[in-house]
């Protein structure tokens, strides 16, 4: 009868209730474990579904934030490129005066460019939304260059004479890098390319100087300074 209980539970239920009770008593621990595993599996399934739905919703929100931030990026970069351009003009005037041992122009006749704080906030919004670590680093470097440039210019033109040409060359390179960063990101902002920039192009730094009519035949030391910096940046 015991073998019959194990082989045919239906027959046992119908033919011998005591046998059914004995069978359940023998196997109740395993049945309880199986039921617990099934319940755990169902619970894990629904938890995973909830996590997937939450991740999908967050990914959708992130993409919308990126689209919104990118829609403002072209205007932001335009503002930043103007800031870099104005800084190059400002610093070149000071460098020319110091290099020629002439009186340094005063702030009243040569206004100092002002850091565009809203543009920094706009770049931070893109950094938060983008899924490209390279582009986030690129924009972080741009913000850093802008803040360094602003800090360096804060004491000018009063301290220009004390700084000398070499330090002003470093400031000029700083301003040209700001312009170059912004220039490199324009194709992505205009949706001319799907891939954003991830690193500074040093040829763009040279171009930024030339755009402001700073040429190598007159500023050989400055261009040599920039090229040395480019070589250091490219070194392992």
C-alpha cells in the first residue's frame, strides 16, 4: 500500500485517506521548500520587472534632458567662443604693450571680459545628461579652462607689467583653448555629427590665435609655447 501511495497519489486519496496523510507527513518539508522556491522565483521576477521599468523610465528622462540641453548647446558655445575671442583680444593688447615696454592699457579703455556664468550652468546640464564619458570629460575640461582664465584675468591689467610676456603667453594660450573647445563642439551642437568631441584638438588652438590676427611671424615665442604644450599633452 505504501508503494501505491508513492506511485499513484490520486488512487491513495480515493482509496486510503490515512495513506495520504502519511505521504504528506513524509514529504511536507520538501513540498514546503518547493513552494518557497516558487514564491521566491515569482517575487524575483516581479522585482526585476519593476527595476527594468524604473531603469527604462530613467533612461527616457535622461534622453529628454540631453535633448533639451543639446538644443541650447549651440547658443551656449557661441557665448563661450565670444568670451574666448574677447579674452584673446584683451590679453594680446596687454602682451603687446608689455613686450614693447609701453604703458599698459587701463581697464577703463580696455574692458576685461566677464565669465558667462549661465553658459557654465548650461554645460553642467549637458554633463549630467550625456551618456558619453568622453564628452563629459571634454566639457569638464572646458569649464576648468574658463574658470582658470577668469581667475587669471581678474587682476589684469594692473599686474600685466609684473607678469611679463611669458606669463601672458600662458594666459593667451588659455584663452585660445577656451575658443578651441567651443569651436570643436559646434558640429555636434548643430547635429552635423552624432558623435560628440572627447578631447581638445591643438590645431584648433593655433587656429583660434590666427582668427584673432595673431600670426607666427610676429608672435613666434607664443606659437612655440603652444606647440610645446601640445607635445606635453600628447606624451604618454
